[in-house]
C-alpha cells in the first residue's frame, strides 16, 4: 500500500492529511486511472487531498497542496 501525505498551505497556516493511493483511486470518478497522464493523476491526488482537508477543516480558500510519501509508505512487514 502506498501512502501519500499532502501538506496543505494557505491562509497563514500549514496542515496535512494522509491517505493511501488505493483510497484516492477508489474515490476517483472519471476515466480509468491507468489511462490518466501523470499530470492528471497528480491533479486528481491533489483534488482528493483538498477534499479531505476541506471536510475536516471547513477551509477552502487559497490553498496549495504539496504531495509527499506518507508515513505508512515506510512501514516494513515486521513493523505491524
């Protein structure tokens, strides 16, 4: 499972949300994920991160998303 951490910048604050790539793909409603260009996949991940952040915080104006590997991306079989 590939984890993604999205750092959300805006309105003088910084926050983050984490989710799995599989979660984001399952919530994507459009053409098949494999048919999307890398830029389209990136945009879809950023949109999903913003939707999670907006649902948690209620803030939606002037936000910028930076995508990184999530913390559970670095887990090894013996970690759990």
